[in-house]
């Protein structure tokens, strides 16, 4: 697991799951709000709304990701990917 602070209250964690392989997780404050699955290139962002700041964190992290690769899903499913 690699943990990298990418901004104020923003952390990116690279880890491995049995189900999805290598993933990158964006945490805004202490909440996981987006996941990138390296094997497929797909990105999942939470459908939950937390704050203007968290929205800004998400937009910055996703700014270079093609729109067709970004999928919105529930917070519970984001957390399930991380556990898997």
C-alpha cells in the first residue's frame, strides 16, 4: 500500500484487492470518494454529496480522466470495492 498526500485534506492510496487487482483510491478528508481500477481503466466516483470542498477534490482528481471512463456509484459500493 502506498499513501500519498495530494493536497490539503486529499489523500491518494494505491493498494491491491483480490477482486479488482491494483486500485487507486481518492480520500477527501477521511472518506473514500473515488476509485480507479488500473486493469480496466474505469473510475468510480461516489454519487453521495458531501461538500463543495469534496466536490472540488473529486473534480481535480478526475480532470484528466475521459468522461466515458467515469462511472457514478453509491458510497456503499465504493467502500465495497476497497474491501474487495
